[in-house]
C-alpha cells in the first residue's frame, strides 16, 4: 500500500529516517510482533538520560501476566539483556517493587505497592488510593488487600488507611474494600 500510494520503498524510507531502537521498533511493528515492539519501547524508556517510568509502567501494565515471559524473552533476544535486572538497575524503591511484581504476573502485589506509595512519604495521596480501589473489581480489591497485608502484616491495609485518611474518607475506602 505504501509503494502504491507514495511510489517509494517503505524499508528504504524507514532506514533513511530512523536508526537504532526506533528502526527496530518500527520494523517489529510492521511485522506485527507485539512483544518485540513492547521490548523496544521498554529499551527506549530506559535508555539515555533518566528513565521514563510512565512508559515503563505503560508497557508492563498492558502486558497480560501470561505474556510476561514472552516479553522478557523478547527483551533478551533483542540484545537488551535481562529485563528484571535492567528494571532493578533503572528503578528504585516503590517503582522497582511494583515493576518486579508486574514481571512476576502479580498484579495484586503491584497494586498493593501503589497503595503503599500513596500512603507513605510526604502527605497522603487520597486520589491515588481511590484510583487503585475504584478501578479494581471487588475480587481484585480482595486480592489487593491480601497482597498489601502480606507485604505489611495482617490487617495492615485497613490500619494504614485509618491512620492516613479522615473518618469520611476511611469509610469510603473501607466500603470499597468490603
């Protein structure tokens, strides 16, 4: 279609306009190789100055748990190394914990880490708490609560919510968990 429309060779045009990971990503996308495209997207997010955490989590959160091994394999096959080691070297703290949970297919653990992050540090991120709770189904909220309690101790989520939120907000969060 490209040749018919522009009377040009797509491969040549791509090679003249792109290089490195951009070119690899474009070729993978043209082949319909989603895992290779996602691996390239991760490489781009972690290359150069700083790490684009938003792009990293966009890929990890959109990759179904059953496809995570394929993503790790593709990342390695494309010459980028071990994905878990790379993420650990690029991220730290809660972001690292969340990324490792996602790599292991533990979405509830990753969501629990986001709740932890929303309640720790300077101030409480009420919006972050409600975003995590409201986006999840009732079953996912139960799994998230269990994962949080596994990370921080029995009953920790409700205790932490009670200490971080005012009474009205706590009741709202507690109702969502129930």
